């Protein structure tokens, strides 16, 4: 049976190879429902920005919404189908008791019929593969059929998304068409505005036409770009979802179904094999009786030559063994001499190390004694210096106390000076010269003893005493 006859009539319009496409009976009503629902929801908000954007910006807005609704309906229907197929793929399994290695058995026939009646894609594909296997009893043909089926569904999947891609490509073009229409309206309004620039009312109308045309130009492009992005993202996600489904079905077929099928030439008749082997031996091999005498003479010659060569090799091995034994004795003697020399050198080195350790210990003791003497001297000198510093601090405290008295008197003098200044100020303000002079006289009389004390000579001596020296 030829391979072409095994392929099912699935490329015709009545085949079951179009399960993943959107149902046209549901596609057009769903797209119309989206279109009407969009404008119905925004009808109460007709005067808002979204209402103006959809209702008052020309025919391109209606076309953009219609194409976007169409693509969205395709995406939703395909997603529903793909979700059902994914669920079917997760539930399908092939029982172990089904003897798939026996394509003529009743269990395989019943299993294939049950798969053919299942509406899901994975069951239909497995049923077609089993049908081809049942006709040929060859796993290779079934494998080729599965590869052909997989390539068909991949190409069919790519083709099913070509029309939605065209619609998504047309949505921005409609926006650009609306942009051209709006700019054309704005240019026409601007030209009429220039012709009748003398009337104020006509100028206002002309400006309104120009701004309205520009609004149409920008709003149509905005809406078209927004909806193209809005429908393109779910379309790409659904396409990826379908690719994962097809890959999962291929993995299930290659891992669960095809390995359980048998090759056509897997089981052969043992009698036929024995007969073919015996015929080949009789045809191509000579009679064993004719080979006995040559084999016997050949064995005698081989044994003689083997014994001669073996004796020669044994003598060579014995001579080599004697030489090796002599060399080993020499090596052993040299090793003993080296060992004795090493032990002697090790003993000398150990004695030298001990002497060096004794010398190091003596040096350490000497250094320790010198450090202790130096530490004692340093403590004595430190105590003497601390005593001298305490005496100097006491002398400095007494000198500071003697300096506090003149500083207090200076503060009294400053207070008297401030009182004198206040007196002069009061003299200037009140013009009472006599009272001021009396106050000045009293202040001078109080200041006179302090000035006498300050006029007396004073001498302050700081005494510094070093170790071993007399104070200066």
C-alpha cells in the first residue's frame, strides 16, 4: 500500500483538520455585539471627550471600531477553543493494557474508533495515526504520518492568523486616512477664512472649521493606534497559546503513542531464519572433512615454531632477570651507604641545634635581666618627675591666687568707670552740673585708694624645678 493512500482525505473542505479556527456562525454575531456594545455604552456620554472621539470624528472611527471588534471576536473564540483543547490534552492518556503492538486486535480497533469520535484535536490526531498504523502494521509509516500531520497544523495555524494580522495592519491605515481627511478639512477652512477675513463672524466660523479639521486629523490617528495596540497584544498571546498546544500534542504523540507501536519487521519466523542461515553456510562455506588434514599439519607446524620461539624468549628473560638482580643489589648497597651518611649528618645537625637552643636561652635570660633593671630605673625617674610636677603645680596655684586679687580690683575700677560715664551722660541730659560734680567727687574719692594700691610695684616670679637642679 503506497504512502499517499494512507494519508486521510483531510485536505478537503469536509475534513476535521480545521478544529482550531473560529466558528463563523459565532464570529459575526460576536463582532457585531462588540461594535454595538461599545457605542451603546458611550451613547449617554456622547458629549464627553470619548463620545466626541467616537461619534463626531468621521466615518473612520466607526471602521476602526468594527475592525477591532472583529479581531477581538476572533481572539476570544480561538482562546475558548484552545482552552478546551488544553484541558483535553491534560486528560487524555493511553491505558497500558491496550496491546498497541498488535494492530489487528479488537482492543486497538475499539480504541481507534473511540478516538475518532472524540471532537478534540489530540484525540483526532491520535486516531488518524492509529488508523494508518492499523492498515500497515508499521511504526515508520505512522511516524511519517504524524510528522506530516504536525507540519500541516503548524502551517494551518500560521494561515489562520493571517487575516487578523491584516485587520490589525488596516486599523492604523484607517487612522492615517482620517488624518488626511482632517488636514484637508482644515486647509479648506483656512482658505475660506482668508477669502472672507473682513467679517468677524466669518473669521470665527473659519477658525472653527480649521480647529475641527485638525481635531479630526489627530483624534482619528489616536483612536486607530490605541485600538491596534489593544487588539494586537491579545492576538499575539493567543497565537503563542496555540503554538504551545500544538507542541504539547506533538510531545504526547512522540512520547506516549509512537514508542508503543512496533516495526513491521520486528518479529520474524525462527524456522525461516534457521533455513536461511543453513543455506548460506552450505553455499559459501567448504566441507569440514576437507579442512581437517590442512588444519592438523598447520597446527603441528605452529606448535613447533611456538616451542622454539618460547625457549629462545625464556633464555632472554632469564638473562634479563640476572642483570636486573645484579643492578638491584648495587642499588641496595648504595641506598645503605646513603642511609648511614644521612643518619650521621642528622645526629650532627641535632647536636648543633641543641647547642644553638642553649645559646638562645642564655641570650633571652640576659635580655630579660637588662630589661628589668631598665624598667626599675625608669620607674624611679618617673616618680621623681611626678613629684616635681606636683610641687610646680602647687606654686602655680599660689601665684594664680595672688593674681586674682588685682583682677578683682580691676573689675571694681571698671564698675567705677562705668558709673562715671553714666554720670556724664546724666549731666548732659539733665543739665544738673552740681549733682554730677558731687557724684564725680564721690567716685574719685572711692577710686583714690584703689589707684594707690595699683600704683605700687608688683613682681610675680614663676619657679621651675628640674631633676637634680636648684630652682631659679
